[in-house]
């Protein structure tokens, strides 16, 4: 999962992964379960340009194909591991389509 952070007015991306344990409290997992976070690992810290350039190309292509914004957010989130709320905010702020 890629999470953007800002340090001294510069944005970086932290590639993190989580180890968790699922506890199922009833018969069907969708009915009631909880996840216990066991471990979190920082895999890499990447400069903004390394992420935004590639993602920007994907967003532009999807926009040219007249893909709905909701679908763009879902696809970018799934492919790059960026949480949907961050993708949504970045599209609204024009970060992915400026350059």
C-alpha cells in the first residue's frame, strides 16, 4: 500500500505492508469478524515524481477513454495500492493531471 506523506513541503510515498490475523466471531465471515494488526513493515520510501508520473499517465488515459471518476479512483487504487480517499483528493486537486 502506498501512503503519501509530506515532509518539509515535499511529498513522499511510503510503501507499507501489514500482517494481520482475522478472527471470525460467527459462522459466515461477512457477518462479523475483526482483524488484529500483528505487524507493519515499511518496504520503501519513494519520491513523489516516481509515483505521480506513472499514475498520471494512467489517469489521463482513463479520462481520455471517458471513464467515470469513481471507476478511475477504484482502478488506480487497486493497481497502485493507493487508498481511494487519497486518489480522490489528488484527482480533485489536479495533482495527477497537471503535468
